C-alpha cells in the first residue's frame, strides 16, 4: 500500500513539475513587452546597495528615536553586576 501511495505522489509531483516547466516561455504572450536589461552596476545597486542603505537608514532612525523616547521599555535596562 505504501508503494502505491509513494508512486502516486511521485507521479503527481512529476506531472506538476512538467506542467510548470519554462517550455512555453519562448513564445511571447499578449502584452509581453520586456524592457532593456540592467547593467552590472545597475543590478548591484538595485539588489545589493539599495537594501543595505535602506537597512542602515531604518536602523539609524530606530536608534536615534529610541534615545529620545520616554518609554521605559526602550531604555537600556542592563546594568553590570556589582561585586559582592
């Protein structure tokens, strides 16, 4: 029984993979109008530099705005242990 189930799952998975293969990507669809490709510099700027800059800006804003906050939960609550 397990062999039949495994065979059915494998066949179903294979059929789904074959149907979703990019074989039909060679023919243009209606409304398909690809633009010009990105250069290496544009690609690195868009997918590497922009996320890093955005992360740094957000982290900087969070740090600056949390220092001015009156909320007790945002203050530094870690105090070094005193020696006994």
